[in-house]
């Protein structure tokens, strides 16, 4: 399924096809997940397509976190990270990312910092 790419301190990077996920474990025990699709942050495009309402149905308490360079990520309990990633992938497959406005690009060096 997902392949671990890199691990540094409290952060782990994963890859699944054209998707990459940056998971940062916070001191609070929660985790923030940033999503990268072909170099773009897709958080905002999926939020405006009502992704947060979809995960709310699963009683997933998701907070939008922009603490890393202003990029929107999804903050959840650490034990919910795998479920969240699965729902992001399902949502993207069902909603065709290529039709979304992908405007928030990560810089090449930034993703692995």
C-alpha cells in the first residue's frame, strides 16, 4: 500500500502512486497530515468539495492546521492517521483531482524539510 520514503525526528513521509503524505506527530499526541499530489497541496481543493463533511460522518474530528509554512494540513488523533489517509485517497479517486484548481504548489526543497 503506502511506502515510507523518509523519517526525520517526529515526521514521516509516505508515497502512494502520485500522492505523497507528510505526517508530523505533535507534542500533544495529535498528528498533522499534509497531502502532495504532483507537487501540489490538495487540502483546499478537497475542502471546498466538502471533504470535511464526508469525514465528519465517520466521527473523525479533523482540524485544518496551517502551521507549516502556511500550508493547510489535516490534524487528527495519531491513531486516526491511517483512516484519514485512506479517506483522502477515496475522496480524490471519486472526485477526479484533475478537474480541481490545483494552485498551491510546494517548492522542491520545502516538502522534505
